[in-house]
C-alpha cells in the first residue's frame, strides 16, 4: 500500500506514489504546461518512462490523464493508495503540523493566499482535484512552514510596528521546512548520533535556496522569511535586499507592485546577474571568461558564507554542516568555495571526497575536521508520505 504525494504548482503538478515503509518510489510523474495546447504528462514506473502530449485544459484534466496513464501501466490507485499527501507552501500561524484535509481546512489554506499568492492558490487547486479523483481516502496537508514554527521570537520577529505586524500576520515563517526537517533527521541517523545533541547548519541549495540552523532537532533560525524571497541568492530570486530599493523603483522607475514582484522573484538572482540560472551553464560561462557569470557566482557564494557565519555564531557550537538539493548535492565547487579557508573554525574539506559524485549520503570533510561536513540527498516526497502515513495511522 502506498501514499500518493501531490505537489501542485501554477502550471504543473508533480506526483509520486511512495511506499512510506521502504521509501521506494513506485511511480512518479509530472503534468506540465497546463492550459496550453502542448501540455505534457510524463510518467516513470518501474524504470520505464512514458509520456503524452496534448491540450490539458486545467489541473483536473491533467491529473485525470495522469491517473489514466497509471492505470494503463497496471497501477490501480483506488486499490493501492491509502492516503494522499499534499505539499502546501504556507501554513501561516494556523497550521504547524500535518493536517487532515476537510472543506474547512481547504478554505483556511485558501485564506492564507494573501501570504503566498504564487503558491497557495495552485496548492488548493491540486487538493480540490485530487479529492474529487480519490474521494474515499484521507487527504493530508503537509506545510513547508511547519518545521520553522519553533523559531524563537527573536528570530521570527521583524523590527516593524508591532500592531501593523500583528494585524497583517507579518513575521518570519521560513520555507523548505519539509526538506530541512528530513535532512537534519537523516544526518543524525547517518552519523549514528543523538539528534537532540547535534547542532547543525543545513543548506538547501536548489533553484530556490535556503539555510537553517537546527539545534537538538529544532529549527532556531532560517534564511527565508514572510515569503520565499528573503535570504540566499537564488536561481531567479534576489534574496536579501534593502527594502528601500522597492520604494526607489516605485518612485523613480514608476514600477508597479506587480512589476517589482516579478523583477525580484523571476528576473533576479543568478538569472538577473548572468542571464542563466542553471549552475552547469553558469560554470561553462565562467570557464569561457564571462565576467557577468563570474560576478553572479561570487555574489552567490558571498551571501552563502554570510549565513554560514551567522549561524555558526548563533548556534555557539557547531557539529555538522550539510549540503542538499540539486546544487548542494551536485556542485562540488559551490561546496568547496562556501567553506574555503575556514580551517580556523574547525572546518576542513577533503578535495577528493568532495569531488566524488554519488546519490548517497557521504562525508566530504577531512578526518581531522572538528565540524563534520556532509552531502545528504533530500527527499521531500518521502518525508510528506511518511508524515501523511503517520497521521492517518494515528
């Protein structure tokens, strides 16, 4: 029996059928270009990949086609799915643990869309469609913000008028929490150490990127804030920026709020500085002598090192630094440059270990490094599946 994990975006839906016990992915797929004439559904099942290209009118049509393809592959969802786990980006202050979905919960998630206008509406669409397709099994919402509900007030609070902040739910929520929670737990298991006695920095570096400080299994700081825009330099997002830039662009460039939103979320970060947001392309441009690509990389590393340094001080004692997600797991140069010249802080990277490519968890620090440096693959789908299974069983 398996858990169906659904991650619904604005024009795409990712799905995966997961055995929560073994961690095996039974099937996975992607519905993309929803609403376009050349919509596509890709399905991977037992090592075989099939796809269909056709007009996909909406999320409902896309998931219906995906379920039809699963049936054609011999997977009868009604027979094997015990529950559906949904990734929901923003839980606000309302949701901070996995939650059984009913009509009231759907409405509350929708009401939180003012905090996550790019993410929560498509999350709700995916929930509504999946509940219609699979009405006889429980559906569970797992929130990206939940792991950071434990942030101390000093880390969660913005220094603005307290009344305004309270009226509009303005605080630091943090994101990628499912990944940070999963990876920090995996670190303790991999090292065979007690999670409660570990102080960790987890670096989730993908197209979206975030850092967290985790003490005794609980998050005590993170780089993303009210929205996923704050923090590290990302593929298309600026990360930290002087708020005065927003007022300046409004006044001097006559840019609307939506224009500025699009600039900072979609045309900034690596792509804004260099024209590309894929690290492989960025590295190729650097190798070809592209000055803009070099600057983009240097800005990315500079911001990353600032957060590592801040969290080292915040934790007081640091045991482990872990890299995860697409860039963190695959870009050896990023790992080496992020931790370069930190031997005085007990951090030493082994060049040979760091250059090794593997899909398994591994140590990349030297034997003499007092801080252990790891690469640990994240698996948000498995984390969602297990959280869903645990809640349904309980």
